[in-house]
């Protein structure tokens, strides 16, 4: 089975600060693998361990995506395609999906895995749009994948509970963060990663005009000025809270 | 531009009833239709959903398109992409609103790709400027928001986060209800739903709950979650959970509040032992009143709390339960 994982590099949200004067985000410059994609890599490696085959990572973006590729190779991914996009932030999700679909058609995988959404833009659109452009089905919110003969049996989380679905490859699967902790790259893995093949591709960016435009992000205004009770015995704090609940007709 | 053709909203059934977000979309749809021209058409798919369809008409949809039958018993991205695309072709709307549910987030991007149009994801506010839909949506873990402007192509599409609009409360609307046929290909039906394992059906559902008590890592052990359940019972609230405790397997995903769980905006939200990671805040920050109980005075949850208690939750929560019981007696 050939599994391709799509991975995005994002700003490290743990080091993101908000400038309270302007409400604008201040990036540290540190970058990370989008958390959902890290789970997608783990799911891909587990599926390979169960069903055999090969795992390829594809990452598109500025030259720094090399870092997320190296990390995935060190986790155990076999090979990589690094797609350089001149100005990734100017592209809408459908344009990014078109670029990735072009690469996937060359790789002809059985299963494409990606994260449910990205930590930065949070649209969750690229995965389903890649599936649409490939003409394949997709399954989102995936928490477990099991090979079941020719088909895959997939567990997913929905508002109504855990759903089990069945689908035969080729298919796009979108991983949720869940109970499978992504493995950490080992020293041995990191050494091995250096020898694994990384194909470099210059992306041909679709000529269509962006279908959406977006403003600079800003923090939403909040008017809440809360009462904070500190260094008060629990019984007293509880009394104050219940008094406040009554005052606001919440009891 | 398909001016005058109004707005198409996709409603979701829950069994034979409606998901509350469907009624929220009627409000949002009406707001856009007033600016763009035309009326609000709702489309809904499911099995034996006549009552749900009538309710949409009564609540204010001018027209309701219904796809009823076995093929729509389970919501899959393939079938719903076909359903929604065909409803768009039929009504030629200026804008399409889709619920930001697991299902809606699934088929909306496919529909947009099939039609080659833009899609604004997970919007919390909508407006119209010079005929273009402008949507406010959270990015970067919900700590900041961006305004997205849809341009050029019709229809303009957006998914809308649950709890962002008031529910339409009308009951005397007389919109028309029309059954539609949807043609499905083999490619649309390749994903088969085998079963649904419902969890924790005993408790009150988070969706549409008026009060919610949620617990997080601060409870230390799964057994201690009983404190949250007891406080919820005392307040008559539904039980929620943070992503950390759901990921750890303490609680089912159906209770998860936040970016990858549910977005809630109850009148009262009580966060117990939840520090307030961004992915949690984004799911509950529009609650009317937020109460936080946490040991760490620097926990981000206190920044958005209307009432916060800094203290040991194992002492504070039992004391609050006692006080609530006294107050309610």
C-alpha cells in the first residue's frame, strides 16, 4: 500500500504573542508541524506497519518546509516531495489543493492522509478539496484506521458519537488529534533521515485569481471585566459565587 | 450575478428533528438575503424528516427543499456534496450558508471545489459590502480573527459556526415545502456507514444547552470528573470537557468543547480545572457568563471569566455544590 501524507508547516502557536496595544499577532519566527498533520504521519506509519507498503510525505510552502519533512522522515516516513510555493499566503485553499493534487497524481497513492485542519488558517478545506479534485471519497475526523480485506474500516468522531465507516482505497483520510500519541523522532531515525530521498519540485501556481481575500488578523474585542476571588476560604468563595449567580439570575 | 435569487441554507436533521444550528442559519440567511435580494431557501436531507421540514418553513424559510429517503439516512460527504450542489444548481442562489458541523465542514469544501468558488470557513459574523459577503472568522487557534471577503464568483459560500446567530423562533411562517430528487452516482456513495456508537446518552446534550459545566486536566484523574457531573446536576447543566481529557480517554468526544469539538454559547459556562488553551476558548468564549475555577491565577481562562475563583477545585467545587443546593432548596 502506498500512503502519502500531506503536511503543513505553521507558525509555532506556543510562541505566538498578541500585541495588546494593536491586537495584532506577533510571530516568534519559530515554526512547527501543524498538530493534526503530526497525527496524520503517525496514522500513516501505523497503517504501514499493519498493512505493509511505503509512506511518502508531501509538503508545500516556503523553503523552510524542509524542517517538517526532515522530522517526518526521522519518525519513519520513507521518502519526501518538497514543493516550493513562491507565495503560499497569496493562494486560496482550492489553489493549494490544485498544486497538491498535481503531485499526488504523479505519486498515485492508495491512501492520502492529512490533518483534519491546520493550526494557523483553520479552514479544514484543503483535504476535502484534494479528494474532490482527485475524484476520490474522503473521510474526516478519523481516529482509527484498520485494514479490512480490500477495504479500510475507519473510526471517526462525530457530534453524535463514534461512527464506523468502510471505504475501499483510493481514499483521502483526515486525522483528528486523538489517543495515538505521535512518536518522537529517534537519534537513529534522524541519522537515517539524512539518507532518505527528497524530491524537489517547483510548483506551477494556478493562474486563477484568488476567490477570497482576507484582512490582517486582529484579536477580537472583549468587554468582559470579571470579578476574580483569590486567597479566600473555599466556603466563602462558594458563597460569593452563588451570590453572583443569583444577582445575574443564573440560579 | 444571481441577484434576487436569495440565499440557500443547508439545514441538518438530527433524527426526525432539527439540529439547532439549522434555525440559526435561517437568521443568518435572512440577514444576507435582505442585503443581497431575494428570499431564504432551506435544503434538508434525511429519512422521515417531514416534521423537520415543516418546522423550517414555520420558522421562516420561504421555501424548503427536502431530499427524503434511504439514500439520506446517513450523512456522508459524497452524498451531501451531490445533494447541495444540485440544490444550488436548481436555485442559483447569490450565497450559500452551511453549518460548521462535522458534516458541514466535510462537504462544503467539496461543493466549493466542484463549483470553483470561494468558501469562508467557520464564520462567526457575516455582512454584505457592495454585493460581496464579508465574514469574520477565527484563525491561529482562535486568538485572533480575520475578515474574509468573497469575491466574483457566485454563489458566495460560507460555513457558519454553531452558536454565532440567534435561532429563528418563528412558528407561523408558511413557506412552501417541496420534495426534490437527487441523482447519485456510484462515486458519491463509496463511503458506507457501518455503525454509530453513541456515548454517554444519559447526560444532557451540549448542543443548545443553556448551562454547561466543563472539566479539564485540573481534575487530575478520570474518577474525579464526578465533581463536574455533580456540579452540573446541581445547576441543571450539561457536562462538557476539554480536548486534553477527551484525548486522554476520560470523556467521550461528544462532550468536547473547542476547536475540534463543539462550539457552544450557553447563558452560563462553568470551567473547572481548565486552564483555557486557545483551542478551548474558541469553542466557548461567546458564552454570556463564564465562571472559572482554577488553581493557577495566571491561567488564560481568567482573562475571559466573568467570575473567577482562584483555588483548589477539590475544595471549592464541593463547597459550591453545597451552596447551590441551599440556594435552590
